[in-house]
C-alpha cells in the first residue's frame, strides 16, 4: 500500500511540473499561465505599464482638480496674458499712465486708442485733411480724412494743366487729355462740327475749330471771317470778345493775330 501511494504522488508531481514548465503546451497565442510577464525569455526585465483601465494620478484628466486644457500653452480661446507683447483692445489700463497705447488703430483715419483714467478710450479721429489715399492719376488729388472717414480722391477741375510746358495738357472730366482734338479743341468741351466743315487746327499758336461755313453751326454761334481759314470764335461777331459760350473755368482772350478765343 505504501509503494502504491508513493507512485501516485510522483505521477501528480510530474503532471504539475509539465503544466508549469515554459513552452509546455505553449502555442504562441499568448502568455503562459504562471509565467512572470515582467521577464522575457532570456531572463531580462521587461517594462510593464499600467493596464488600459488603470487610473494614474496626475495623468488621467478625470482625477484631481487639474484640467487637461490648462496644461501647456494657452489656446486661442483664452484671454490675452497680461504680459503679452502688442496691443489688445481689451488690454487693461489699470495703473498705466494716460496716453499709453491700449489697442490698434481701427483704420487709417483714426489714431490708436490710448489709456485715459484707467480705461482704454475710444480711438480718436485724425484731423480733417489727413491724407489717407494716394492720388490715382494726374487728374485727381489725394483722398483725405473727414470726420474719421477716408474720402475718395477728388477730381481736379477741368483745365488743370497736368504736364508743365504743354499748354494743351489739360484735365477734362477727370481724364488727362490734350486739347488739340475735335472733341476738345482749345478747351474742354469745345467740339468742332464736322458737318459745318470744321476741324481742330492751330492758328497763331492757338487751337480753333477752323473751316466753318455757318455761324449758327459753330459752338460759339460765330464763324469769324477775320482770318483765314474762317474759324469759330469766342466773339459776338460784332467785334466784341464774348465768353458767353466759353466753357466753365475759361475766359475770353482778344486775339491779336487770330480771332478771339477761350483760354484757361
């Protein structure tokens, strides 16, 4: 009976040893029960982290009073820090002297807002006449501020001489032209009537609608016969200089070697 009992014990011990032995029955599908997971097959230590369900103090945002959004840099939704560089419209003026910039100018016709009595005051409008827009061409002037608004560049008056030394270089209707053509002959708006035989020609250094036949068809209602070729003149056709039909901004000039004409 003692020998049979000893044999049974040996069989149980061998079975237990087979289950606990590494590699015994291991199919590679996972760790073997009973084997320390922190030791590799060569006996070296293996770093083991917490399980996916573990709660790690100081890391898990659900523990403690810390907010994950407070870690690292501020996001775009956070208000500006008190020591940020640059002006902010909401910058505090507490403790700052009057005149300290506290924001950016909203537009070219306003100054940057400044601190007044501990508060950031509204941006002040720049003085009327401050240049806020460049002149786009020779027949416009620069745009200026009026009551805090930038106005469109004004148009120069008809007759403005946009090229010094060239008396025909005139602004007409905001456009730089030369008054030596049928549509603007000698001055803005003087038009030569081709059906009356007229064309813009120079006579004695001045430009006339020359070649006229009938006075009534002339822009001035006077086809002067004093000089050849006949020309539409700034005259009452009775020997008197008349600016009645001269364009705005011009005056009548008595011609000495030509008929009377309109001039700026």
